[in-house]
């Protein structure tokens, strides 16, 4: 990605999945490597999404000049991990 805009977790995952599928279809990687790569990509994308949600919450909450990491993590857990 050449522009300065940060890539979303979904965009990153889509590109990673595309790269894995291309490598698998071209015979560059074997099935077990492909499956492991997909699993790892999902976990990494989830972590990226979590970090991006926390950062968005910190930036979007105009009531506080500084929001602690603890508060933003609590918000994330309440809003997203509790709704599985």
C-alpha cells in the first residue's frame, strides 16, 4: 500500500489471504503451510482489529484529554469480547 493511510485489519487480512491462496495454487506452499498461514493470519487480524478499535475509542472520546490504556481495553472487552 503506497499511501499514508493506515491499512485496516480487514484489508491486511484480505491481502494476506490472497497471497497465501496464490502461493498455494502455484504450488509454492503445501496444504499444511497454507492452513497454518490462514490460522495465523486470522489471529493476527483479530489482534490488529483490537488495537485499531482501542485507538479509535481513544481518539473519538472528546470528554477526556487523556484516556488510559486500561480504560480503552475495558471498553473493548465489554463491547466486543463479551458479545461472542
